[in-house]
């Protein structure tokens, strides 16, 4: 192909391809095939349709773009550089996949402005896109007026065969179809290649028919390599369908332009190699040195800067009109997107005394949610088909359904993994919404990837988990978490809180709400069984992660450390030991992460190093507890699977009784 025969649009498209080829070649690592094949659809989308401002990546009403097939990250970095985002320079492109670069191996929203969500684990991105679209729909229903639409943008996703194979995408896309999210448009890079080779070795279903069954509007562009007008027409038609999400199957050639590696697995996840790069340059008529973009192409791409400024200026005028007519709504909208909490919001959190009725902490959680909902209108969420077990309905605020997007109770269905990724998307919309998602604690195993990504990508999600131990009872070991808390505590940047009673539950929500606004996730673990309200527990104590609930006169001989429902066992055991003349301190340790964040002096004041006789009591794995009990301490824990029996029987049989705590304590005391 001679250079003279190329249109300016073809040069722009090849700019994407060769930035990807050159970056992967320099790094000797990466995935050039997807950017080479998907470049035409990306060009049409970013050049003709998407509304964004490269000089203000966080402009509120921008269209959101998600590269769900995150291994093809050079596609996104090329787009950001070409359109003029300051976050990606040509030097950043040259540093692809290098230490602390702004062009890491997979798109990371916390590293690169212009990247909305962190993708890489396949299927997560399209599911995040569903969450982004839910956020847009909810805010539009809440704030828009007939004469002033201040929330009016699309979510565009490019996904691949791998995303469509992963189950999380099916969960989320099924739900998106149910909700009729008309401003969600997915472009499927249908290139028939995955790491193992042609997808027909494992993936032969009719994906379009599957999405039709989900309730999506489905289109097909048969030549995604060269038919730019066909791509544009499909996106235009997708935008015209407002009552369904749209799925555009775009058939492409992976590694388009490579004479020997196009349409093979060899171009999926490895550099082309110097010889093939040379041949590809010749084949596509690209006579430029590595990392060089022709001036006319760059000038065309950079028109996005002027367009973006105009888009934002136009929106600002709309918003000024809105603010003049609807001052109260505008003030609330501004509070949302600023990330601020209302003054005194936490005053609604209830407190308790020992005289108050013993109930399960999941019931205290329900009370907190319903106290918070009226003062925090940004609180939105629900359960994976367990609303009346998790007790997560916020009463009086309706069900979020198609055509009822102003409502706040989301029914995710039996879709734990999809729920997790959707909640991340709602949070990463960065509009101030506080999403919560709920299921049984054991089923975090079904959504661990999403929980991990909420921590990695700074998603302010509240994970509400109930039935937190063998106290769950008759459902047996399949439903009884043993190692679960330990594994969740191992996730960096995730705060895990296991409250003991009503006061600690209120404290847990105080922490979780504040962390959500700081773009950090919190996981709350609640009981099914009733627990007493204890003297000495407090909201403030929970915020420090660990604190003294019962103290001795003088230096303690023994420290009992409890969490959740087991704290009451420690308190009762301490009373008996004290009556026998022993000096015993009881420490509540609802959150290891919060406790570790305290200064050394505070931690020493709670768990003095001189007191080596310590006993932890938690109805779960002993893993990790030796950090707190030391070599001379012990644990009341469980390191085997549970059993099917009434919850109280399970707890008794596994040693979670006052008598067993006393026996272990006396052994330590000699």
C-alpha cells in the first residue's frame, strides 16, 4: 500500500497501530494484536462520537470509555496521547510496561488520567460499564429537569472474545438487559483469536443471539477492518435505541497489517519481532520512524482538544441555567460530585446499652442503613437475591428498575460476581454515589476478583456480608466461612470490620461511609445469630480498629482479644476470672487494618508488649492471629470446615463457649 493512496483517516488509524507496535516492541512485552485490529472502531468512536475534554479528564458529563479487553492497553494509551491528554506523552508511550510508568501493562485508573476503570481480568470491564451506566441513569433520573439535562452521557465499552467467555460478563450483561440501560453501548472486537489459538477450539456459541436473549439491541459490522462508515452507522443506530443497551459485533482481524502473524495467536500477546515489524511497515505503507506520528494525523487527532472545550463550555451553560432555576438541586448535585458528606450525617447512627435487646449484627446493619438513607441520598445498593437475609432494603426508597432509575434498592439477582463489578463501576463513575453490595460472607469467594479490584482501583464500595461464621448453622460447611476473613484481610487497601454489637455496627458504618468518600472499600462482616449489646463498646473504638472494652486494675496478667459475636464470650470469661482474683483485659479488635494504621504508642497502650499471655477468640481460621497473641499466646479458632447443625450447637461443639475460653485462659495463666 503506497503512502499516497492513504486517506487522512487511514493514517490516523495506522497511528494507533504503530504506536502499539513500537511500544510493545521496545518493551519486548505486551499485546499488539488487539490495538492493530480494533484501531478502526476506536478511531471512529473517539473521533466522531465520544464527548470528552482531553484537558479536563474529570469533566463530569464526559462519555465514559472502558477497554474491557485490558490486555490491549496500548490502544487506550495511544488514544489518550493522540487526542491530547496530558497524562500520556510520547515519552510515556516509550515507557510502556516499565517501573512506575503511566502506561502500565493493563489500564489503571489510579495511574493514568483518562482511564476510568482498572481492567485486565477479562469481563470485569464490561461489568464495570454496566455500573457506570447505572450511575448515569440514576443521577439523570434524580437531577435532570425537562428544560435542563445536566446528566446526559454514554458509556462505551470495547470488549473481546475473552470478556465474552468469562462468566462475570454474562451476569452483568444479563442484568443490563433487564434494566434496559439505553446509554450503554458495547463494541465487540470479534477477532476469533485467544491465547490458545482460534476460539473455535472452545467457544462456538452465537454471541449475538445470546445478547439478543439478554434483551440487548444487537448489530453486526461485518468488515471492522476498513468499513468506517459501517462502524459509524452502527454506533449512530445504537444511540437511537434508548430503551435497550446496544451490542455491536465488529468482526476484525487481530494483528491487522502483519503479513505473517495477522489472524494468529502469535500476535495476541507477544511483540511482532523486528523482521515482522519491518514487513508490517511496508505492508501498511508506514514510512515513519518508531514513535513518530505524522503531523497531519496528529493535527487531526488533536481537534479533540477544541471539541472537548466546546462540549464542556456548552454543558457549563446548561448547568448555569439549571443552577439559576433549581438552586436546591444544584447544591445537592455539587455536594455529590465534590465528595463531601452532609454536616452531622453521622449523628443519626444509633447507640446502645446492655439493656437494649440482643439482636444479630445484620439487624443492626439494617437499622444503620435505614437511619443513613434519608440523610445520605447518595447511598444506593442491594443484595445478590438475599435482601431479606442480608437485611439490606432501605425502606421507602423504591426498587431500581427499568424506567424507575431514581430508586435506590438494587436487586442484583443471584449474580455475586456481577454485583461486585457493577458496584465498582458505580463508585468509579466518581459522582459521589456510595454503592453497597451484599451477600453471605462465604460467597465473597464468588466475587473475590471484584473485591480485590475495588481495593486496587480505589473504589469506594461498601461490601455488606452477613452469616459470618459457623453460627450460620444448619446450611452446613458449604455456607460457613472458615478461612474467609483471613483471606479478605490479606487484600491490600481493603478495610475489613467484624463488629460485635450495635455500637460497633454503627462504628463500622461510620468508617465505611467516610472511606467510601475517600475512594476506599470496606467489608463489613455481620452475624446471623443474636448478640448482646456490651458495656464498653463504642463507635469511636471501632474507628481505631482495636480498643479496650474491659480493663483490669493495674497491669493485666492476661489479655483476651475478641471480634464479632465472640467478644461477649471474652467479656463474660473476664468477669469470672476477675472474680477469682485475676487481672484481665478484654480488647475488641474489629478491624486489623484500622488498628495497624494507629501509631505505635496507641497500639502499645492497647496490647502492651510486656503482657505476653494473650488469647484471641474468633470463629474462624487462626491464620494471622499469632501476630497479636505472640509465641506465648493461644487462639480459640477453627481450622477445619464446619458442620450442619443449629448455629448454637456448632459454636458449642467447636469450642466457642465461655467454659472453653475460661479453660484456655487458665492454661495460659498456669
